[in-house]
C-alpha cells in the first residue's frame, strides 16, 4: 500500500494498540495522519487513560517535550509510551541535547522515506520489549513524502495487508502528501 511516512507511522501506532494520541497543541501538524488512521486526538487533561500504549505528539518547543514526558509518566505508569516530536527540519540534530534528562529506551529522527519503516519498527519494537518510552522525531518535510514501494512490511491499519492499493487509496495518499507539502 502506498503511504506517506506520517501515515505509516500513525498506522503502526494503531496496529500496536494506540487509540488516542495526546498532546498540548490542538494544531498539531500531524492531525491529518492521526485522523486518517482512525485515532482520536485530545489534550492532556489529567485523566487516567486505560490504553496499553501511550502516544503523544509533541511540538518542537523544548518545554513541550518536558510537559508531555511528565504527563506520560503520570498517565501511563509502567506502560510503553511513544513521543512523536515535530521537528522544524530534516537536518541533523544532536539527539543527546534534545533528549537530555529523559529516560528514552530509543531515540530516532526520521530523515528519509527509504529508512523510515525500519526506524519506526525498531523504535516501536524496543518500546514494547523494554516497556519504556521512545522518541521519534519527524519533520513535516519527511512526514509528507511517500514511502518507497516494498518498504512497508506490515499490514496497514485499514486492513490492506500489503497487497496492491486501490485507486482511491492511492489518490487519498497522493492528496495527503500534497496537502502536507503546503503546511
């Protein structure tokens, strides 16, 4: 199935049990990918969440990561949590500076559609195995790019199963990529 990097990331989150994505910013750049994968988005408001896996979308501001990390440890104690962080660009960034002070089992920045599937799968596998938070950084420029054919080795959240995408699915993916390019 043809998909953007952003759509693939959120489809994998749906596959591992995420039903609601939390964050402090209602204007997240990834709201389209979240909704296309039938996930709910809501603000962190102090409620207890029963989901087995926590997911946060975090803006590029350092204080937002701190606030979401604190909420993640409070709302999802002893459960795996993924932090999808909006990066301003796909350029190299020193992750040790960004993630300093947080205990992530894995931290990665998606900077190419060619390697995105393996990076996403590795981070999520680590999170589930170690039951510790992971950091996945992604810029809008990368999120809107199409995944290369054959790089998606798992079934999609919509039940595609790795077969050929229908014309409507391809058209919707293409529209999503174009729309993300304008944001």
